[in-house]
């Protein structure tokens, strides 16, 4: 089956008990034990729930994976994967990455004795120098956050194979509609379902999928032992979101492309980071490994002042000045004071997260309204 059909149908069949077309919300903590000698997939709600199973099979279908495991949040999904690491192990991650993952690696994983290296994954020759026989995981985001760079997934996977490291791709920014990392050789794909998969900014959730039996066992064991599970209602809402993923992503992409083109010519804008622009260094690569350029872009404004950048953001009225991304509504953020606020100004400068950097999650509203909103806000500087 092709993507749009999978989005609507993967993992779902009418409810056995009632014929309900939509998966019921199984709001239960426990299940009656079957008679002696029979087995059931469901014994207790931490280990498994039928609404969660439907979501897991649906999302695994969209990523072309044989195993899918849902979590309470993107961060708990990250945590579940990385609990496989032991003191002395080494992980390499992109230096341009989601702030929460950066914080997790620096403040949770590194203090447990795991060696963490941040590097520029857009340059595979730099990665090749960073890998060692201790490297167990290479953590990739593409497009990256907040600079929207493109990483060559096949090249990273080939490099990882040389030392037997597992490649995890956080595919939150692209969504499986635009990019399917397992097909490039990734071992695991992670999502914050809070973003494009849920798509309506009304849940927090996470997901990991893999074709590797050992990693799937590890993840299910974490679910059972640690229990960072999404509730059945949230699973239902995530499923409602994925049914329209392909339609929403098309609109996110066309709106973002036109907004990027408009901003690229705007006199108050210094630089626009969007892979759909031919001037973007990752344009050709994005064209070859993605089915579209996505709804995320960032730009630097012609001001060096953090407060002026925030003033532009506060003047927006269709775009909401808020954290997060991937919902039907447009959001605008200021990485230096929001997602990367915990970093020192030296660290931010080194990473390119400057005070004049603004990030947009372009929604599916009318394009003209979004352009007019940006025009009046940019006139503030
Ligand atoms: C939001 C996000 C996460 C974390 O997910 P939560 O659901 O907020 O815990 C991880 N990676 C990326 C790229 C994200 O955007």
C-alpha cells in the first residue's frame, strides 16, 4: 500500500467486539487473565494497551518498520533508547540539535559516564574522525534544529557500520511522509508525536521504530520496567492526527516554500535557512533523500539585538509566539531565549544560534494571511 492509504489504514481494522470502525479508547488498567494454557497480548496496562498497539502499528507502517513502540513523550523515547548505553560507551550527536536532546545528553547521559561528542554531522569527514571502537550510537537529526541543515543519512549510516554503531534518526522535523530513514540504513527512527504526527498541538507523545529485533526487545523491556507510556486517549488523538499527515505536510511544504522565497528577498532579513531554496547548501541532498522540504525554516534578521528580534515575534498575530512546531497553526520562536536558553552565550555563538535568529513552524493557514502577518511584524525593525 502507498503512503496515503497507510496513513488512513495501517494497523487498523474494525474492532473485533463491536465492529467500530475507529479504534476504541481502551481506558483500562488491567485485563482478565485467560484460562490456563491460553495466552493473551494484554495483561496489565503498563506493558500494553490495544489503543496503543494500533498507534504503534500505524506509525511503524508509515516508517516501513516491523516494530514500533510508543512513549509518553519524545524525551522519554530518547531516554528509553539511550538506557542501552553503559559507562565508557561513546555517543556522537549533531551539534545542531533539538535543545531537549542536547540537554539530555549533556546533563543526564554524560554524568552517568557515557562519553558524548557533539560534531558537525553535515560533514561526514568530521564524523569519520570522531568515531571510535567505543562508539555505540550516532544520533542524527535532519533537518537540524534550529539551523535547518541537511545531513546525508546514507553516508552517516555507512560510517557507523565501520565501527558497528547504531544510527538513531530523530525524524520529527521531516515526518515519515517526507523522509524514511530506515530505508537509508538507520537502525532506529524516533519521533516526538507532539509535532507533525499528532499535528494539532493537543498531545505530548513519543515513538521509536526499528527493524532490529534486539533493539525492539530493549525498547519493550524499557516500557515494561520504566513505564513511560502514553495514555489511551493520547494514542487515539495521535492516530486521528496521522490520518491526515500526507495532506497537512503538502500544505506545510507549499506554504513554507513561498514564505522562504518571500523572506529571502526581504530587506530586513539577512539569511533564510530553508532546504527548498536553491541557495541552501543542503538543497540537492534534501531533494535526493526527502519527498519535500518541510514546514520548518529559520532566518537571521538585520538586527543584532535579542530584544528587537523578540519584538518582531511579539508583533505577529497569526503566528503564535510559542515553543513547539508541527501543528496546523503557525508558530514562531526565538531559539536563543527559548530552546537554547540554557546554553551559555559562547556556546550559542559557536553553534550559530545568534540573538537575531528566528525560527518559524509554518502552518496550514492561508498563505496571504501568513505573508501579511510577517510583513507587518518585520516593519517593527
Ligand atoms: C519536541 C522534540 C523532541 C522532544 O519531544 P517531546 O514530545 O517534547 O518530549 C525531540 N526531538 C525533536 C526534534 C523535537 O522537536
